[in-house]
C-alpha cells in the first residue's frame, strides 16, 4: 500500500513536470530557425545540371521534372503538376510545359509563396562565340540556383513543419522566348495565375540567379517600387542576420516571373543578382556558383518562414 501510494504520488509530481518541460521545449523550438545546409543545396544545383540543359522539349527537361516531383513528394503534403502548352508563333508549334506546385500546411491561410523557374534557356544567345548561340545553356545559376535553394527549404520544412502555410512553386517556361518577344517569356507564371485565380498569398518571394560566386543582391526595381516597406524591412532583416550579399541600394528593373504575380494581385518580390557575366552563355556552369551564396538566400527565407514576414 505504501509503495503504491509512493508511486502514485510520484506520478502526480512527474507528469506535470514533464508537461512543463515539454511545453517549454516546444516554445523554444518554435522560436528557433532551422539551419540551412549550404552543401546540401549546392548538391541540388549540381544534380539538376547533371541532367544537362533543361529547356522544354529536351531529355534533360523530362528527367529533371521527374526528379523535382519525386523530391517534393518526399517533403510536402500536396504535390501537383500544372501542365500547359504554349504556341510559339516563330516555330509554328505547341510546346508542353509543367509547373510544379508543392504545398505545406495546405489548409492554412495567410500563405507564403516561394518560387523560382526550373527551365533553362534553349539558346545561348549572349555567348561570345557566335557558333554557340543556338545551343541550349546548362543554367547552373539561371535556373538551377533558385530551385536548389527551394528544394533544401522543402527538405527542412518536411522535418520542421512551418508555422505558416507555404507553397513552393517551380515555374516552367520562364526563359523560352527570343529576345524582344516578351509574349514567349514568363510562361509558367502566366499559366499559374490564369489557372489558379482563387489562390491568395500574404507575401511571395521569387528567386532567380542567386548562386553566383560573387553574389550581390540589390533591391530589384519593380519589387522596391511596389513594396517599398516590405523590401527595406527584408533587407534590414538580412543585415541583422549578417547576410552580406544583400546590399541596401536599388538594383536593375528586371522582367521576371514576379511581374505576372504582381499583376494578379500577389505581392511578390524578386531576389536576383543580374550582374553575372555568364548570363545566357554556355559558361553558366556550376563552377561559377558556390554553396555560401545559396546559403545566404536560404537563411533569409528560413527566417521569413520561422520568424515571420516583416510588415
Ligand atoms: Zn535567363
């Protein structure tokens, strides 16, 4: 009887204590931002490039799409492909393309949109060698870098469920068009807003060309004009985190997928380092990129997800 009483008394003492410690642990953990793994992200960049050029219609495009969907299915609660076709008047034919949409906490409102284009340019029209200008590019920075970061973020969110709903969207067909033919660019983001008119987001961040060795991300012009407070607060956050690639000055105005989103009422900014000498050349290869650059951008995104979006 005495023994039983003791054990029962002990239980009444221990259970609340365990509950208290567990609750405290949970609180601490919810305020902790998981670590971004630079090397894991860089592995994602190299892996995409190993498929070769990933322009729509190519073998690399088909293989990489399968890889991206498989990866996202490991981590996200919902993964779907949005297939669409684009009629290219110059080619007089239709091209099949696919956006990849991965949702975390799909029932939650006040969502964050993280996006990047996964296709690569079908022609190296800025290559110094005219003989290369009709060849497709590898797109280590222009294509693979943003996706590499988002795959690593997806992996982390798979282990640490985010406190807010997050959609990771990989756009196809961003870089399809010939220069000057704007109607043949930004095809995935156009299709995304057209076919998902009901989706609303509290905030969106587009990543493009964020992996180069000499990374410097100024405040992209359209982003700063449309969302001046959010952009400045985000750069302040980066400075607070010691993320030196984010520089406090206005950068170029870039035609990119965020423009389609902004037109559709989604507040989206573009993180881009447009100062890249290998842009649209055959030299856009993994050796021009580095893990720490992916890490700087990835760390800022993790802060947004786990510490909140600046108002
Ligand atoms: Zn491009």
